[in-house]
């Protein structure tokens, strides 16, 4: 009987974890948690950037659709040409500025000069500004460029980009540096956005009105 009791007591003392084993388990758990959280952070950041670029591309497409369909069919788009003739020709567009990396502007081109000339802070109703849009999250515009030649790989940096559309054509009118005479009907423009983690995606708008999104290689 004494031997049996000793064996039972000895078995009880051997159950459970030692302090060192607990430390090892906690360390392994912490490492796994850190890896999971790090990967989740990168994943969520990439999803945010993808959503941001998709949203901006959709809003460019919306400006194109508004121009073609004739949105705001009233005097706001009543155009007076050099001969004094009045006619309705809706034109809508988007402005991107490298000095305003967290915003872009949706506008209606009232004077048909192919560039934005409004004031979003003004209470005047006939301004060209439709909306000053804030980019969500920590994503921002990091580069704006225009392909000015037949060499599509040569995209020249610009400080201001205006993309406008005029009824009835879906073609994009691409103007650089706020100069309506400096426009490129047969080329393309790119707006590159960067996330807080450094990932980049670019929106490409070509002269025929096609809009696409590409991942930028690190």
C-alpha cells in the first residue's frame, strides 16, 4: 500500500507545466500573433489603396457619363461662343494637383477652356466647382504625369492635371499645368497614389476615354 500511495503522489506532482514551458509557449504565441497582425496590416492597407483608386476611377467615369448624357441640362452649361451664339454643350471633368495630394476636384467646364477655373470655397452658384473631394484614409497622390509624345513609356511629370469630357464624345481632353492651350488629345495621363505602407497604384486615362488601374511594382 505504501508503494501505491507513493506512485500516486509522484504522478500528481508531475502533472502541469513548468515555468520555462509557459515562457516558451507565450513566446511562440507572441511571434505568431505579430506575424498575423503584420500581414493583416499590409493586407488592409492594400485593400484600402485598391478601393481608393477604384473610387477615383469611377468618379472620372462618372464625369464622362455626365457629359455624354447631358447632366445639369439648364443654364449652368449654356455656352456662348465667340460670335455670341448660345448653345448647350455640357462638359465635366476632374482636376488633380500635386500640391493637394489628399484632394481632387470634380468640375463643370462652363467656359469650355478645358481647365478648372472655379473656387470650391466660394458660395457663388455658377462656379465651375462641383465638389472638392477628400481622399479617404491615409492614401494620397504621389505623382501626376502626361504622355506628350508617341513614346507611351515617356510620361512627363506635371503639377496640375485637368481631364475633361464634352458631349457627345467619350474622348478625354487632357490638359497639363492648368493651361487649356496645353492639351493632348491623342495621348494619356497617369495619376499615381501611394498608401501609408508605400504601396502604389496608378490610374491611367487615355485619349479615347478608357480608364484603367495598374499596380506599381515596388
